[in-house]
C-alpha cells in the first residue's frame, strides 16, 4: 500500500477511512472494494466448449449468425483470426472478411 494516488487529482495524500480511501487534497472518495476497473475484466470469457478465450485467439463459428441491422450472415465454420476480448453482453470483437462484429463467446469455438 505504498503507491496509492488519487484518480482525480493525482496526489498521493490518500488515507483510509473505514471502507473508503479519501484524498486529502481534493476530497475524492472511493471504496476500497472497487479500486480498479481491471477487477471486472478479469472475468474469463469462455467459448462453447468452456475453453477460456484470450486476445489474439483464432475461433470458428459453431452456428450461423445473422448480424443485427444488416443483411450479413456469418456461416457456421467461419474462421475468425485474432479476436479481441472486450467484455459486456457481446464479449468478443471479431474482424472477418465481411466486417467487424461483436459476437457472443458461446457461439464460438477456439481452434
Ligand atoms: Zn485527489
């Protein structure tokens, strides 16, 4: 607990008060339980087989997918290279020959 700095003003006059860390310079308070956003992105994203997906993995589609708001259909078996994990409802950012899409990990299989 040495390099605490305030996320607002960048000063390091942070002191703990109960469940909060308080900045003496600007009065910013934050909960000790949510110190950084990385906490959430730590959640692992799993493919249809339960394998953990990582940035840069190659995957194939296990299902035909219609892309919302377009006439594009992604066919089962389509290979997608170098996915990017972004989190949220559609966790995987995929670049295909038809464009860039956000897809659900449960429709993908790691190859
Ligand atoms: Zn501050």
